């Protein structure tokens, strides 16, 4: 197997994300998420229990999947001192912070150990897998741009912090919503390429209510591949061409399982789940 990457491992969205493995909230993706956790454990030293996510300032009546074991907190500050006092939250059982690049680099090492070659010139192949993210033109994905910033904090953040509403982030359209994973501040979603310098103050402004002032160390932008239904596109395009893309904000959380499905189809013909089929958007 040869892997062709125009800029190197983790140069795109797979290395410029918030760096957390978490529940995708979509029932159709839960199986992929659960399988991905098991696969990640083969290359990452994941704790048995997740760090937990605090969904901050939830609206009344917010319904969450029961497997997340939601617990309402009157004041999130008691559970996470970094949060400003007086902000209610729901704690949910998900969220493994691993860092923006760690998972992708770990899987690249695993592939090399299995005999994969990286960056070599293209030649004849029995099968070609297109996994070029936002640059995939063979299927309907759009580049939804995000900006994240590394920040310096006054104390470590034990939980993953997310403003309630992040569960709808895959719905499409421009979004600004607070999230903090260790020292990675986000999150913005935009169909147009944003200016980093103009966006960072917006991130800081969004964060101020939840964690106070933040000091930005560095910031970066990246397009993430997004489908109109928020679910990845995985499977066969023609006899020898396959695709795996469109994971949106859930790439690190569902990517290993979608890769397993497409690899299985290449090797023995077993198709991925129908809800991921490349032809589902055809008129």
C-alpha cells in the first residue's frame, strides 16, 4: 500500500482540530464512534474512563442520548474551577482529549509498521482510496472552515468544555460556539475561508463568559469536509475507486471505523452501512 499526501501526515483537518474523541450525538454515527474508540485503543493509551464533557448553559429541556449518562449541574464551577461561577451545565460521559495530531500520527506509524509506504510516486494500483478531505471532488462535500487557537491557561482544564449547541454543529451554516479541549480553544464554522487575525478575537469574546480572559499563543485555520447531512461518505465509487471523506467535526471520533469499513470493502467486497453510501445524494 502506498499513501500519497501532498503536504505530509496531519497537515490538514486531521492535525488541526480540537483533539478530542467524543460522542457525535447522531444515532447513525454512534456505532462508528464506539468502534473507533476500540480501534484507537490499539494505537493510543486511552484511559478507561473519558474526561467528561461539560455542556455549558444548556437550554431547558435539552434531550441527550441516555448512554451519555447526563447529570445536571447548577454551577459548573464546582466541577471545573476554570469555569466562571454561576454557569449551569450538563456533564456527559464522553470525551478523550488526545491532542490535534496525536491520533493521526499514531495511525500513520501503525500503517508504516504494517508495510505502508508514504509519499512515493503514484503508479498502477488494483484499488484507489480517495481520502482527501475538503479537497475531495468526486463526491458532494464542502469545505467548512474552522479556526482554533492554542491558549495559555491559569490552571489545567480537567474536563472538555463545550457551549450547549455544539451537538448541532454538523447541521451546516456559519457557527461560532465556545469549546475548550485542554489548551485548544474553538470553535468556528464557516463556508468561507476566514481570516485568522479577525477570528481569534471572536473566539476570545465567546470564551470570556465561560472562562474569563484568554491569552492566545498561536492560531490556525483549516477546512473540514462536511456533507449536507453531517455524515461521512464511505464506499465504492466504481470498480477500482473508493472514497472515505466528509466526517465534518467528527473525524477523530469516527474515522478509524469508517476506514475499517472501506478497507473491508476493498478486500472482500462487504459494503459499509447504507447511511454512508456515496450515492445517497444522487437525484
